């Protein structure tokens, strides 16, 4: 059974807004006391929050569908519906959120307590009390609640650590983390013992930093061989890369220098890691033959501009010098990092004159209307109520859609689609009728058929 998951697809649905209420106040000797229908409640949001105590996305692997509560319907006596219950999903520090359809990065969640509303609940519909005006004193309708956002997102965990240990399986990365910190990863003498990134906290002087190993790097890891393709992303946030080279390997064709070249090739193929400072660690110096080999390859690595340390994770030889060298590089990276400004909420009000809708001519008799307002009004309208349909027609006319359709070449009886061509609302357009000259009983409106 999996214990560590660092990438999942999450199916999210925010709560729908509650419908408004159409009600008339009634009491003794006052049967028609005016409209008193309350507004519908707002749907609940789905929010992602960084939790320092969460280290895996396993819970969302088992339960990928998450839904917030719906808003309640408004009631008479001016009682608004209750707001839907929000859902807060805890994610590990370093979680990247992407749109599963487009691949667009929505946000990078770093820092304990960071929150992001990934799906907003729908607004509740207005009750007839809120819709009353001098022109329409007793509305016989209310607006419907709007649906909440629904989308699929990819949660991708990139470990937040200062130092990344890279190297072949069984190079001693897990043993090194265990020797440097209080972490206790699984250690054995067979390849791919480490199936998940391990984290350890190291203290060297006044510097405290975290170290992570990247399991499963072998030739072809960046193209999907072994486990490296899945875990190379965990190197991205690390400021320092440490090559752990096995000087006691018995595999034919392998030596510390060739191992270094192979791992560097995989890092280069993955990309975005060329600017990270490197250290080289020649491990297993407690084995006599390994110590001799380390002394031979050390000058060759130093010629490549690397600081080289000969260590033994088993006997702790050289670990103090290594930890202080890593601390020095981490401190330099932190000092070079620009100071982050506090996050501010920037509000950009809609500028005067912004286009609120667009009209596109599909063919001679078909026109499409798109825009936030008309599409929202369509969702709010109860088309089984003639008065609600008339109210929609008045809103569209005031927005200027009727005039714009005429200028675009629409004629009486043209087919007009509001919203997407598939799934939008389709009606027949009759431009000769206006709100003041609508025949028939109150609420009927022949402009929208």
C-alpha cells in the first residue's frame, strides 16, 4: 500500500448558490403586505491550505473527489438562506496547483498557512424583496442561485529542502541522511530501497537546514527509467546539489567518475538545475579499496571545480566537515535570495468603458452573445416563470444587446445564442418589441421565444 504520493488529480466542485424566494407578506387584515422573499445562501468555497504537518498527497489519492456545501434557499419573512459549508484541504508545503485541462500553473503554495481558494462557491439568487423597485413593486419571481466552480486540478508536490542528495541507488544517500540528522529512512543493500524522498534537518553551527535525497536516479531517469523521472522534481527547490558517489560498488563498468557524469547528464536533461552549486561526496571510505579509489578520483573531480569530501556514513568520518560545507553554501544561497515583499491584495476595479459583452455572427441567421453579465443573468433566470423571462429581457435591453444585435445585422426571428455554442441558451430575437409595449398579461414577453 502506498504511503507517499506526490502527484494527484483532484476533482473539485464548489457549492451552488441557493435560489431566492418569491413570497408575499400576509397577516390578518393585510393579505398583500408586499414582497418578503429572502435571498439564497452563497455556496461554499474549496480552499487549499499549506499544513506543516502534512507531508504527502496520499489522502487525495484515495479520495480525489471533493465538494463544498450548497447554499440554502431563501425563505419568506425576509429570511436569507444559510451559506454552504466551506471545504479546506490541507496540502504539504511546496505544492504546485495546475489546471488539469490546460496545464496552467494556478499557484505555488509555499509557506505554512498559505491559502488559495481553488473553487469559488456560486452566489445565491436574489429574493423578490430585493428585486422590488418603483417600476416593479411586487415581483412574482426570484433569481436562481449560480452554480459553483467545477474543475479538475493537478496537485504536484515539490519537496522544500535546502540540499538535495543525488546519486545511484545504494550510493549511501539514506545512510548519509540518517548519520547527519534524526531521520530514520529505510536502509538495505538492494537497489531502490528508497522509494520516496526522505527529509532530514541538519544543524551546523548557527545554520539549520534541511537535506533531501532523490531516489532512483539511473541512466535514462529523465526519460522515465527507474524512479528518477517521478522524483527529479524534488530537486527543483533545493539551493545546493550534493553528489553522493559510491566508491565501493562492485558493479562492472561503474566508478565514481562515470557515476558523476551519468547523474550530471540526467540533471541536465531534466533542465533548470544548471545554476545550482555542487559538492561531491566520496562515500564508504571505511572500506580499504574504496578509500584507495577515492584518493585516485578526488583530483579529477576537483579539476571540474568541485569541492570534494571523502566520508563514511557508517563510521561518521568526514561528516562534520561536510555538514559545515553544506551550511556555508546554504547560507550563501539564502543571503543572495531577494527579500520577499509581503503579499498584498491588489484590487483592480473595472474601468469605465470596458466591453461587457461581445457579439459574433456565426452565419446569416445565427448570432452568439458572450460576456460575464449576460451569461450570468441567463443562469439566474427561471424560464418557467414568464415574469422572470421579461425581467431578463429588460436587463439585456438596458445592457445594449438589442441595439448591438441590430447593428451586427440581426433581423427579426434570428437565432441568438447566449453563452457557448454548445450548451448556451438559444432564443429567437424579435427587435420590434420593447419592454413598454409587451402585450399580454403581466410577465409575458415575446421577445424571447
